[in-house]
C-alpha cells in the first residue's frame, strides 16, 4: 500500500512539474534530494505527518503559511536552517536548493 501511495505522489509531482514547465531532470534531482534529506521530517507528501515532523510541529507544505513564502524565503530557510531544521547551505549547491524549492512548490 505504501509503495502505491508513493507512486501516486511521484506521478502527481511529475505532472505538476511538467505543467509549470520545469525540466524533469531538475525535478528528478530535487525529488531524490527531498527523499534523502527532507522526507524523514516533512513526509513524502510534505504533510509533516511523521513521528519527527509531529514532534517538531513542522508546517505542512500545503499550508497557507508555507505557500505564501517566496522562493527566496524558502531558499533561505533551506540554506540557513530554521528552528531545529539543519542548515543545508554548506551541504548542497544553490542549484540543488533551488530544485528542493521547486519540489516544495508542487506540494500544494
């Protein structure tokens, strides 16, 4: 069941990326990074519905608070960290961080 849900989320994200004109290769890199670095806390679907996400009270990416954030604000949060979220500015390239922002934008 979990694998089916993951496939549906992935298919929906790819469709969203294609609809906004983002190159699929950029999205694929961002999706892989998201899975490796973000999903443990933020969940595969960006809901924050994980044990760690609930304990840290992470905001769902579909929430108005996150969606009203600019790309620059999301980039800064990923780069510098926020609260208990670690900074990734020295661990990822600007292009990788940009690809994560693009993935987050698809999780409305």
